[in-house]
């Protein structure tokens, strides 16, 4: 898969499904742990998606190279 295809909005995980707290409380501990882990996975994926959408921070080294290029 190409990087551009991997970044397509259709391939993003999206929002975590809503989990009713009262239903979660009634579940066995291992089921709650699994659901909590999947919610955390959705949160991590959302943070990664946000970094893909953000512009990269300015590079001090690139700025210096551009200044040197302009000086000569």
C-alpha cells in the first residue's frame, strides 16, 4: 500500500463507538479491560491522525541553509 493510500480518510479508524458506562459496569473485568484497551487504541489512532494532518514544525537547520543560500 502506498503512503498516500494509507493516509486516505476512508482508511482512518475514526471515532470510538460509544460505550454505555452502566453496561460496562455490569460486564466481567476482562471484558471491561478489553473495551478500555480498544478505547485507548482509538485515542492513540486519533492522535496519530492529528499529527498526519498537522504541518511539520519549522526546521532551524533548514532556515539556516536558506539564509546561507540567500547570502551567496
